[in-house]
């Protein structure tokens, strides 16, 4: 198994930043990679498609509450929408809670099972 935990790719065809996460990802690395992806997306005026279907996020449930509040301080990334691709039944409770908390602080994040549905949402104004 590779030690590679994530990759951030500019997809010019879809006009998005693809964030692909692999294996176990600790909270501190996760916060860093999210910040990197959101910054790159804002610089390119793109949205983000985050694929966590091959990942296990190692964060306590309370971390799902505080992370969107940390993201909120990055005003230059406020307009960036993020679609998160998940595997049904895999950490769904955490992702769903994260989505709700993010919405409560004005960050546009939505959870998806299918990439096609996520891309349609990302392209809407």
C-alpha cells in the first residue's frame, strides 16, 4: 500500500479542483490538505470535488464540528463549493454532521454518492 495520503489536481476540463484522499488521514493532515485545496480552488475560481471513498478519516466526532469553523476564517475561499464523494455506510454520520455544521457557518459543502450528481451540483451557480 502506498504512503500517499492525498493528491490535489487541477481538472481544467471540468473546471474543478480534484482532491483525492487515500488510506488513513489524521486530523492535522486533513486540515492542511483542505486548506491547500480551498486555496488552490479560490486562486483558480474553481470548486472542489473531494473523493474520500478510499479513505478513513481519523478524527473524533467533535472534530467534525470544529473544522468548518476553522475554514470560516479563510474569507478568500468563502465562495468555493465542495462536493464530497463518500461510500454509502462508511462514516456517513460524520460526513452528514460535517455538512450540516458547514452549512450553519455559510460554507457550501454537500455529500454525494455519485460523481455525476456532484459535478452537476458544482456547476450550478
